[in-house]
């Protein structure tokens, strides 16, 4: 009887199950859609090196652990891992819903690869969006990269650490000089001048493909 060859997707699924993480949670923390992660695990869609690196961060293992010994991706992942050693290799990744509800007490649910621009920034973190609050601009699965030490300016996309809900909005100023936050769904949050010190600037967005898969 011919033995069944294990593909990388099987290892992705096995480690997720071993870590007792649901498909939905893993997808949100990784910054991909649930549909895409399901296809990666089943082998219906080929696994890319960035998938491997992100999921390894979520599961708290090395990227090579997620690959079969015969995987053609091993060389690519090894090179990516060597490059990341020049700075911080990953960032704490917070689930947006948990951050909004638990506020300062929220804990990161995983890790995600760190953009080189944030490699040496103390306190930098990432937030996964899992709801439709800011749709269609910020769809579920998008990851926001946050620089907490950079000064915010009018029209910046920021993390709302004042009222915490909605979690992300654009900083605006009225003709009278009043500051407020505005979501893409036109929800407004009035702010005081000193509140800007508690806003954290979003400096990068990781987006899925046009179909969210």
C-alpha cells in the first residue's frame, strides 16, 4: 500500500490543533481570512514563506517546524529567518476585539513578523482586525502595525486608547479647532487636546488579496 505523502498544509493544521487554537482565531492572529487558512491546511492553496513565518509566530514555534523535511520552502524560510536576525524578528499581535474590551489589561494572543521600520522601536505592536466596524476600508483579517512613540497628526489613522471603542479611527479637526476621531462608517468620537497623547499611530497595514482569501 502506497504511503500518503505529508504536505506542509497538514503540518499547519496539526500544530494548530496541538496548540488548541481554533481556525478562526489562528486566521485573525495571522492576518489572513478563515477561508484562506482552511485552504492552506487542506492543500487546496500552496503555502508561501510569509504564511509559514506568520503562523510560526502565532503558534510560538520556529518556521522550519511547520515545514516537512522535503518542503521546497525550507530554503526560502531559512533566508527570511537569517534576514530577520538583524533586528526584532516579530511583534506582539493583539486581537482587536480583545484589545477593545480588555483595554490596558489585554494580552497579545500571538506574534507576527516585524517590519524593518519597527525593528528597533520599543513597545511597537500589531493589531488584527476581526470585525466590520471600519469596513470596507479595514476588513476582517487586516493587521495594523503600531508605532506608540510617534507623534500623531491630523488625518492619521490611530489606535483609540481613550475610549477604546471604536478601536481605530482617523484623527480629525473641525473648523472650530475641536479634535475628534472619525471611523470610515462615520462614527464620531469627541476628543480633548490632551487625549492625543494616548492615541497610537498606525504606520502600516497588511492587507489580504482583493477577495479576502
